C-alpha cells in the first residue's frame, strides 16, 4: 500500500526537522522545501497528497503559494495546511483559509495534534476520491447505456413511421391512433436518450482547453439559430453588452441555447415573449442574467428545476427535463454557479456566474 506523500515547507530548518521526524514516525513519505518557488515545483513534479505550508517564506508569501497551488489544475486537489508562529490571530486564519488552505494551524503544534490533523484530512481526501470514482463509473455507465439505446430506438422509430405512412387509413380506425402514439412515443424517447447522452458526455469528457469567447457573438449565433421560433412567437430578444470570457464556445452556445429556448417555450398565452440578456461584473466574476416575462414558477421550486428529469409544467409544454441540468453542468465545470428567481405569472430570471478574464488576458485578445 502506497504511503501518503507530504511536502513540508518551512524556511527554518529546525521546524522542518521536527515536523518531518514526527510524520516519518507515523509512516508518511516526506519531502522538504525551504522556499515558495521550490514548493510549487515539487507540487507539480511529485504530486504530494498534502502540503504543510509556512505562511512566511523568504521569496514569497505562503498565502500566495497556497493560492497558486489551488489555481493550477495539476495541483488543485492537493490538500494544504498552513502553519504560522507569527500570523496567529483570528483574522490571519480567515485570510489563510480564504486563499484556499484546507486548514490553518498556529505554532507551537504538538506532534500528536499535527499527526491527527493530517490523518483526518487524508481520510476526507480518500473518501472524496472514492466518491468521485464511483460517480465517474456511474456517468460512464449512463453514457454507454444511452449510446447503446440510440440504434434500436432509431429502428423502432423508422419502422413505426413506415407503418404509419404506408398503412394509415387502411386499417381499422383505432389502428391510426395506435400508430400515431407509437411514432410520437419513439420520437420522444429518442430525444430523451439524446439529451441524456449529452448530459453524460459532459460529466465524463476531459476538460477541453478553453479559449476567449465573446458572449455577444455567442448570443447572436443562438438568436440566429432560434430565428424561426422567435418569429413564430413574435418574441423580442434584447442583448445588452456582454463580456469576453474564457471557456468553450460549444458549451457556452449550448448554455444560452437552453436558457433562451426555455424563455421562448414557457411564454404566457397571448403574450409575446420578451427576453433580456445582461451582464454585471462582481469582483473576479461576471453575473450573467437571462430574464423573461413568461409563466414563471413558484420560487420554492427554484432548486428543483436543475435536476435531471425535473419538470414543473407537465406534458402540456414539450420537454424532457434535462436542459437545465445540462446548463448546471456546463456552469459548474467552469467554476461558476447557477440559480433562478421567479414568480408565477410574472416571468423568471436565470442567473449564472462565470470567471472574469484578467486585464492582461483581455489585452491579448484585443491584439
């Protein structure tokens, strides 16, 4: 069984020695570093399970080292316990935890407490990894099952349509109804399987390399693809100035396709849909909103609608309850969150956050 690997980072040799001795006695593999840059390199090269990180280092702050560890996709899952003999106040601990640390200890730390903390955090990490593996297995199963169902469904749908086309009105009266129900049911099930396959693909696909995406262009493309529905419903779709963000153009298009499509679908009878897409910068993220004047829903069901196969309006409005689950998956993969505010008969607003690009990255896009 592999021994957990711990990186012990402190510029004071005596501190490193005492911690390393205690942890080796508890059967952990130990690596050491005395500077922040060295610690970052070892994190990438050696992939430790946990880092004991001094707050004050000679070349850079331990807080910054922690932030960089958590920001790098290669090391983001590494556990970090920050340790300090000088930054010992309540506010210091809060600042350390806010930069991404998983725990914060104040020197002097008794060896027994240090080992207990390390064991506790590694148990949590192990449980999290097991849960992630099981979730991945489940998603792979759903993907495979959905994929394998497509071909027989296509055959059922195709033969049902052939029967309907060739023998409609040649059989007894109820037979026409039966054929119509078979065709409709097969088509509906085919759409469900297709959407479920897409949802499963989102969960198991590798994170693709993101690029700069101008959301103004993305939304304009979605509006163009939805032109028939917009014209049919006499909808008014208004887009305010939207930002350039880092992400997948395909997934962002899919996100807006679902949100704008829902705004057009759940309109009030006799009232032309009005949809407004806007953005507001809040700190290091954008809050994007898609507002409509549709039928709305009870606010206490707002969390319910983002689950798979969760629907509020029954069969009278077409859909299979997967679109918003896909939106949630797209947003959360980018590190954002999504929520909705609504009132019955007064429309809805869907919000989602997306990380903002820094000024240097934006300047490169403009060049």
